[in-house]
């Protein structure tokens, strides 16, 4: 972090008081042909901007290691806590699904809390607003980054869970569980990014963020734990209920659209 | 801005009359329910209260969309007041629902009851609306972020009800979606009391809007009369600000005349602490006579 400033910081540092007017002019010039021209170009640019921002995000995480290791450690410690709080060495079914999803949910909140902090504190928002690009790209990049964090988290957490707490073996249910995990990760990432953007510039952001996020995540918790509880029993037959997967998918989609629609209003100052 | 107080009295009288009629129907006209007996009459309070409350939340989301489209702070105020009223109604729903649950099932809280549970989740979500507003100081950003929250939460309301209903077995007396199955006296009573609670909501909403508008108009007038001195700075508040720059419109602009001193003229400082003590300012300023003159001109 110290030897290499993040790109957002570098951008913001390069902008002296005289420079923003030039940047704003450039932005106006860049937008005019965009509106007049074909719709192909802006979409391409949205993709490439989002990819650039995602690369910045992952580079930042790789250099600072602020989110993912903390999330993993938190999750594994929570399993230990659950072991002693429940006073049991093996759980199954509903209880197992509940423990797994509560742990992933709260570990995700750790990542959510940190998601926009660098942008808010070190001028990343300002740099993005001055740059000639669509600000929805930031939402896309953050959702993708948070999804990757969650996948990394689960790569460690799910085996650890199977090792520490799960009574039955996970092998046969793994493909079904993967579907549930991916759908729930997308939902967590969409809602987490949206809530993080909403809360990051408030005074009590560490409090406001989880307070808003938890009720919004209840449908995810319902869908994910109901879908995975039959997968975590010993005598497992049948996959996850289709209606739960449908619930997760629809919720992801609807909230993704809502977040996409209102995200611009969170950035415009 | 000036029309909120009009016809408020008529509306209040109509509301009171409808409310009385609804209560009279509920207690004296509607037949006793066979299984639950007298307790079932809480249905005429609980269900309309819940419906009006949820519609208020959704309406607040629509008002928030209007706010983001028009950037008119009055839409933010409307959305704020609607959510405020719905939160109060929501507390009433949870309390009356608990009483009903205790009466008919013997427990104050039933997790297997999807409507009550989803209502609790929605209530918890909206309970963060005020803290969110309170922790953003810039009034314009506060209004914008609150509108974004209101839109997302308004869309969350129906989705949450679907999700929770999927997750639980049906315990609730399935009366609310199916007024057509009710016998006619019950359906009539229910509809009248739904109308009464809707009118109550609208009356309270308009009353609150009128009060807030009156307060803001009063402050604007005070400012016009006596300058910035009477109006305390905005400070930390969760309430929307109706007039973001009242100082600019209600005063002769002192910034048009160039200030001769290196300090800004005291009238351009909105902080009231600069007002009551001209003496230390004039001692610090290189031209004390001009500074006091411009200050006298303001007041």
C-alpha cells in the first residue's frame, strides 16, 4: 500500500485545482458522440471500465489483504464458537445449514463494510466522477469483486465446516451445494455492494451498513438455508428444492436491477 | 407549499365520522365469529392498519422516485413524513398482531405466521431510515440517500412477503386476501374500517406536512425580518430541509458590494457566533467602521 498508491488515489492526486475543468470538458466531449453514435460503444466501454475497476479492486486487495483473510479467519473462528456454544461436534440438516449460512452472512458483512472505504476516504469516488465513464461500472466492478471475495471465503469455509462440524459427508451433495452457493453469493454481492455504497459516506457507517443489510438479506438467508438443509443430511435424497433456487435467482435479479437503477444517485456529488 | 392547511378541517371531520362508523360497525353490527368469538373483532383494526401501513411504505418509495426525478425537496419531505407515519402504524400492527396471536394461539409471537414475520422484517428495515438520515449531515445528500433507501425498501416490501410466505406453513386466518369469502356484514365492516384507517393515515400525513410547512415558513419570515441571527444553524437532524438556501433569497445580497477588508464581511458568515460580538471583530479588522456599517445594514 505504501510503496504503490492505488490507481484511484493516483488519479485523484494528479488532479490539481486547475485540472478538473479540463477533465470536465473532456468528459463532455466524450459523452456527446456517445449519445449520438451507436449503442455498441458505450456498452463496450462499460465493460472495459468495469474490468479496469475490478482489476484495481483485486490489485488493492492483493496488496493490502484487508478483506479476504479477515473474512476467512472470522468464519473459522465462528465455527469454533458454534462448537462450544452448541456443545456438539457434529450437526446435520437445518442446524448445519443455519450455522453455515449465518457464518457466511456475517463474514460477508465484514467484507461489505470495507468495500467502499478506500474509495470514500482516498478520493476514488471523485476520480471516478471526473473520469469520462459510466458510474454504473463501479457497481459492476464492486459486485464482481465481492463475489470473488465470497468465493474465496467459501473455498476455505465450506471444507472447514465439513471438517469441524458437519456430521454427514459432503461429497455427494457438492454439485447441488455449489449452485446454491453461487446464487446466494450473487445476492450477497449485489445487496452488499448497494448497501455499502449507501452507508459508506454516513457518519456511523460501520453501524448503518449492517443494520440496513441484515433485513435486506433475510430472503437470501431463507432461500439459501432452506435449499441447502436437505443437502447437509446423512440420508440425503433429492436436490435442493427448485422453488428456493428460483427464489434466490429472482431476488438476485430484481435487486440487481434496483441497485443498477439507483446507484448513480449515490455518487453524484 | 401553501395549500397543505386547506380543507384539513373537513378531512379531519370526515375521518372522525368514518372512524366512528367503522368502530360502531365492528362492535355492534358485525356478527360474532364462530371459533374465535369476540377476539376476532381485532381483525377490523389489525388488518386495515397493516394494509395502510404497507401501502404507505410503497407510496413513500414512489414519492422518493419523484424526488430523484424532479429534485424537488418537497417530495423528499412527503416521502419522509409517509415513512414516519407508516412506522407508527407499523408499531400498532405488531402490537395488535401480538395480542391477536396471544388470544387465538396462546403465544405472543408465532414464527410460523408468515405475514407477521415479514412485517417484522420490513419494520426492522424501515427502522434504519431515521438513523441513516441522521448520520448524513449535508441536507442535499441526506435527501438523495434517503430517497435511494426508500425506493429500494419500497421494492423490498412485496418481495419479502413472497419470500417469507414461501418459507412457512399457513397458520394465519386467511381472511385478508379474500374479502369475497367473508359474509356480507363482515366484508362491509372490514371495508369501512379499511377506509377509516386510510383516511386516518392521510389526515395525519397532511397534518404533519402542514405543521412542517408552517414551521419552515415561520423560519423564513423570521429570517427575512431579522437576518440570520434568529435562526439557529441547522445542526444534526434527520428531518428534511425544505429551503436549502434560505439566506440567499431573503436578504439583500451583501456579497455584491466588494468587501474592502481582507476578512470577509461579517454578514456573509452564517454562523450566529459572529453576530453578537462586533467588538473583537472590529479590533481585528483593519477597517472597523466599514465592518460595523455592513453589519448594521444586515440587521
